[in-house]
């Protein structure tokens, strides 16, 4: 992986651009997933920050305790 074939003195086009996009996308998805999980854990532990973003009945229930 990572080596380009050489034919007739020219190297084959590298696919590093597509590979980089995939790696960046995977890292971004992991960051979003862990952030979501951390916020859910915070709320489960009794935190109230950003609970207003949920709204409705869930917000009222969280504010009452």
C-alpha cells in the first residue's frame, strides 16, 4: 500500500487524494460520534448544559430534576 507501479518509466497516478479524503472523513465522523456520546453521558450524569437545545417535555423534565 502506498507504492505506485512504474511502467515504461512513468509512475501510475497515486490515489493519495482519495485516501486522504477518506481518512479525514473518518476522523470527522469519529469526533462527532464521541462528542455526541460525551454529551449524552453528561446529561445522564445530571448535567443541564445545552438541555434547552432539546426543548419540549424533555427540557421541562430535566429542569425539574
